[in-house]
C-alpha cells in the first residue's frame, strides 16, 4: 500500500515537472517568435514617425520589457506602434527628437495617473462601433503615411534661392518599387498557408533583402533603410538621456496636447488588446494595472530616447497562439530583440524600403475591419454613422479626438433613444377624484421634457398620484423635472403625492430636500397595493 502511494506521488511529481518544462519551453519559443515578428514592423513604424529605425527597435525593447514585467494582462505584448507613430509624427517633424522624448515622459505620467485613479474601468464604456471606426481610421492613416516613401527630394534654384521639394519617383523606379511592395504583400499572404513556424513578415523581409542585394550588385539600387536614415545605423544599448528641452510653460504648451493624445490612444489600444486576449484565454486582465504598466514603460522609455508605444494586437495574438501565457514570453521577446539589434543591426541597413511598405500595407489590411463595409441594413443606422464619423475624424484630426467624439455621439444617440422611451399609464379613482400616473421608463436629463409633457395640468382633478414603481429616477435633472411638475400642480391648487419610489430614488430626494417641495408618501413601499383602488 505504501509502495503504491510512493509510486503515485512520484508519477504526479514527474507529470507536474514535465508540464512545467513544457510550459516554460512554450513561453521561450513564443517570446522568440514574437521578437522575430517585431523586427520588420518596428522598423516600418519608424518611417511613419520619421525617426531612425534603431530608435524604434530600442523603443520596442524598453516598452516590451517594462510593460511585460508590470503588466496587468500576462501574455500581452507591447512595443512601438503605428498608432503612437502617427500621433507623434507632426511633433517630430516640427520640433525634433528632444521634444519627442519629453512628450513621451509626460505621456507616461498621464497614463500612470489614469491607472492610479482607477479610471481605466471607464474604457469599458467605449462602444464597439467606436472601436470599429478607430481601427478603420487608423488603417487609413497608416496607408496614407506610406506614400511619401515613393517621393524623393528635388533641389531647384529659383531666383538664386535653393529650395527642396518632394517629387514622385521617376516612372520606372516607381514601378519597380510598387512591384516589390506587391511581391512583399503576396509573400506575407501565402507563407502562412505553407507554414506558421516562422513569421510571414520576417520571411518577406528576408527574401526582399536578398533580392535588393542581388539587384544592387547588378547595378540597380533599391532605396533602403540606410538611404532613409541618411547614414549607416549602428547597434547599441539604449542609453539614459534627459530630454534637452527648457522646462517652462511654452514647452508644456507644445508637448501637452501630443502627450494627452498619445496617452489616450495608447491606452485605447491597450484596452482593446486586453479584451481580445481575455476572450482568447477565457481569463480577465486588470485594466487599471495595465494602465500603470503602460505609463511606467513610456515614462522610462522617454528617458532612454524612445518614441513611445503601447500594446500590439497582432503580436499579442501571435504570442498567445504560440503558447505564451505569462510574463516570461514578453520578457523573452524584449531580450531576444535586444540581442538582435546588438549583433544584427548591419542587416537592417540593407532592408529595402519597399519591403517595409509592403509589411505596413499588410498591417493595414489586417487592421481594417472589412466586415463593417457589409453592415448596411444589418445593424442600426446610428452605429454605421458612428463608425463613419470616427473613421473620418481619425484621418482628419487624431485618434484620441476621434474616439472621444465617437463616445460623445454614441452617448447623445443613446440619451435621445432612451429619452423617448418614457410613458405613463393612466388610472382614475372617481370616488375620491384622484388621477394616477403610472410612470414607465428612466427619468434622466434626456427624458425630462417628454416626462413633463405626460401631464394635463389644467384638466386633472384635485388629487394627483404619481406612481414610480416601474420608473427609475437617475439624476438631478430628473429631480428638478419632478419638482417642476409638483410646483405647477400646486400653483393650480392641486395636491400631488409621489409613491412607490425605489430606495435609490428616495435617497436622491432626501439629499435634495432643501431645494425641492415634493410630497413623498413613504407609507407605500415599492410592492404595496394602492389605497385608492
């Protein structure tokens, strides 16, 4: 008996050790896979922002490492992203990198504050239609951001003044570059049908780089990363760097709008990614903790010369599908990426721009919610309007403004629809000349006008009963509306009694008793019968 127990215990221990080793192996392999997938996209995001590809890769390392350690959603991957690159592109173009670093620091502080104040839970109110508009608009912005790479500087002299203009590539060069873009996209599309062991975007970049080297030796030079950077990119660890900007109100006026926008955009993407991973793993992440993690990662990143970042939906999905479930895979991804840029940066220099543009176009294809184009007649018109408005606002303004606008529009539409859904069932008690209004629906700022229109002040008898058993009094506007109705009847010499209010409703009136003149008959609880019927 003892021997059998020992053998069973030994079997359980071996099974647990095997399971633990398998999980660890999965985490390591998932992390390495994610690191390989991050390389081409991180480099491509640099072109969106207008910064050095090495800077974007170093950002991916710092953001990925810190966020993975502190994350509220184990298994989620953070890095430099297209959304943040789009937000900061204008800042970089006008004010330069030092202002970018200061902005990223402030962005991190804002995100930490949102997490500490537990405001992350409000991200749950973002409607799905706003999310669709956000993703569609982001896709369009990324798509449009690629076309400047098809242009070159043209120096011209007018009246003795030298000017530089951006012009399209010559027809032959434009055609070759476009063909390379299309070939890159085709490779990314077909590789997963053959094997998913290696990231498709990485395979495409390797093949395109080989082609670019062959063409270069044949005498035709494809524009590459080194051409974009203006110099050969050198490897190196991220170094501590205090942003060289003046600390005054003028600086804050410049960086604050970008920092706020970047913080909101980053957390929006992080929350969206968190939701996706929650559904895939049937678990629940901590939104507020993730806000703090993103904030600390960006804060530290700003002091190491980074461009800022957030969670990445695509890479997070790759990580989960590869077996990554804990912080280990995210940490491994960041460290593996660091090793690559330390010892393989020379390879980055020869990557053709057209290949990276192809990668970004596939990001556009994967991000855009194509099913939303088929929603006509299948979903409410108001949701379609929100999707279109948010998409356009994303392109014409910025991502954060678009999301806020979408939430405001959705809220107003909801208030309008809910406000119309209030009505009253009328009953009479002729023996005592009493009219009973049984209110149905929610009484709040959006429905107060319809509520007031329910009453026939001059025609009603001397005694009015307003029954709230099937109604919900929500806010101060509702209290003011009820008080206004009561005062109108009182001015006509009529009596009004409110009955069967919920406990919450009575509490609202209790707080506002000094500014109201209503008569609440508390002898009739929510399920008490009428004394008049």
